[in-house]
């Protein structure tokens, strides 16, 4: 079988080289973008008088047929045609004859694959934004539902100070809010058309790249430089970097869900739909979905690093190395969207166990800071107050009691400044309510965050 570019070649390529160079097995997924790009290009060629309206109409009709075959899974793919771009072009010529051969006027596969990838990344950024939005909605809804539930906040994985469960959940909301902003920002740079750059230097045909860009909805217009246009993969790397950071956040949340569903913590119970059993240990209910989200962060980092390594040191302009961007990108898209979806489902259905959380917040001397703060408010320098509270904790450990269970007389041994009002401020709820500083865990501050979070989501959905 002859190649579309076979003119210069005396023999057909060996099958090993054909298989090795082909991107068709994976770049098939770009067929919608490829057809959209071709439609816009052909329409522009007609407007510019480069193609006759008859040829333009035949191409448009032919592309409809090709799209129908691809949609209906009847498209005759041929690996010899290397990639989705040449498969579609070959099929177009088969279906409509010589007019099909005019489609590629003033275009190269280099700007063609670039425009397809821009369209694809732009669409998948939107999909990721929608996925983030759903997960943020869930976090916010659960934060609203669990207002008032108290658990220990941790530092160094040691019980530190009591916090509201809503405060804990909202911390993730804000991480994802920054992630969404990052995606929106890199979307702007993906939203620029490379079409018209042709192979690398532009074309001698009187094309109008701004017109094809407008037809494809590129709000950022066209690239300033044709060599940059065909060899820029920054927008892919930016999307993949944003994805890596989202996965970092999801893996932290997933990791906490794994921890919280242990018997030792038992702060939550995963819904059966998001857990699995063991093939040998009947008692097990494993938080597999959360372990996998945590684990899949690794492959998203790997994809990012792989593409950085590919692009590094690459001379201008297009090089076949760029074909290696696809699998890494596609795998990141699939992994990210699947993780966002499973996280939203798992978080929407997980049950908190407020009694376990409160019990944990009641034991473990979480009031030590509040005792020190109390003494400091009564005039003791904080550093000394810290020492007094530390001695009180040591006494409690020896006596096997909680700070809040000390009598006024016992407290008085440590400092004459402590009276019964010290004991009230050592209750978990009082400790939470006291932390009214901006962004703190006190209920009014958490309510303020919830209102602000609602406002942000509403602004984004506009
Ligand atoms: N299959 C190629 C890719 O994915 C398309 C561009 C190829 N251009 C070329 N001159 N070989 O990057």
C-alpha cells in the first residue's frame, strides 16, 4: 500500500518501522478535534478563494461521512497511514475523490496535530474544571451538614487542638479552589490557534489563520510565530502540572480517608460502594478506592516528568519526539477525571462518626494551649504559661486524667491565676469557639468560609 507521502520513496516501509512510528493506536482519540480542525481549515480556504466553493462543499460533506463512520465504529483504520490525521485524509479522498486531496493545501500535519491537541487540552481542562467543581460542591455540602462536629486537629500526627470537621473539609475546598484557578489560567494559553503555521515557516498560500481560529472558538487568536506554534507543548505541560498538583491534593484527602477508616481511628465509615472486601479475611472492608486515588498520583507525576524529559533540549521546530506527548497526556486526562469522580462519590457517601471524633478530641490534652493562653491572658508571660500548662499535662498523664477533669484545687497547684473559669475554657467546644481569628475554626469563621465558598462556586458556574 502506498503512503500519502510516498512520492519520494522507492519502497514501502518495513512493517517494523510502520508499527514503531504509528501513533494511530492512541491518537485515534483525537478524531473529533481533527475533523473540526479540517472543517475550519477548508472553510477558510474557500473564503480566501484558495478552494472553489464546490470543492469546499464536497470536503464538508465528505468529512460528515468520515465522522459518521468514526462515530458508528465502521471507519476502516489502517496502521500504514500512521496517525489519525492521515487516516482521515486518506478516507476522505476515497469517499469524495480528488477534492479530498485539496484539503491539505497550506497546512501540514505539524500544525494539524498541534491544533487538534490544543482543542483537546482545552476541552479536557473544561472537563477537569467540572470534576473539580463537583468535588468542591460535595466538600461544601458535607461541611454544611457536619457543622458543629468536633475532632482533633493534628500536627506531626499528634492530637494538637480541637477543630470543626467542617474546617477540616473546607481546607480541601480551598486547595481545589486554587487548582481550578490554575486550570483556568493555563486554559487561556491553550486557547490559541497554531493552525496556519504549516510545517514550521508558514505558507505561501494567502490563508487567514485568524479566521480558522475564530471558527474553532480560539479566544486567544493565533500564535505570533509559526515555529513556536508547531513546537510549543507548554500548554500540555501546564495542564499536566496542574493535574499533578490536583492529584497531590486528592492523594492527601484519600490518604486521610484511609487513615480515618482504620479501626484505630474509626472517624469515618466508607460507603460499601467505595470499599471492597478481602478474598481471605472476611472481616475486612478495605478503602480501596481511596488507596487507588492516593496511588494514582504517582502515574500522573510520571507522565509529567516523561513529557518534560521529552521536550527538554528539543531543537526547533517540529520533531517526531513530540508524538510522545499523547500517551502521557491521555493517561493523565483519564486518571485525573476518574479520580475526581470517585473522590466526589466517596466523599458524598462517607459517614462521619462524630462520637468517635469528639472522644478523640476530649482525650489527649488538647487543652494545653488553651490553658497556657488563659494564663497568658491573666498576665503570665506566654513562655512561662507554656511551662505551667506542660507541668499540668505531666500531672494528668501520671494521674490518668484529662485536663478538663482537674479540680480547681489541682489546677491551683500549678498557678494561682487559675480559677474555675479555666476549666470551662478547656472543653473542646469552648476551645473551638475561642479560635475566632480570621480563617480560624470558630463557628462564625467557618460560616464565613462556607458563605465565601458558595459565592466562589456560583461565580465560577456563571
Ligand atoms: N503523528 C504525528 C504526531 O502525533 C503527527 C505529526 C507528524 N508530522 C510529521 N511530519 N511526521 O505528532
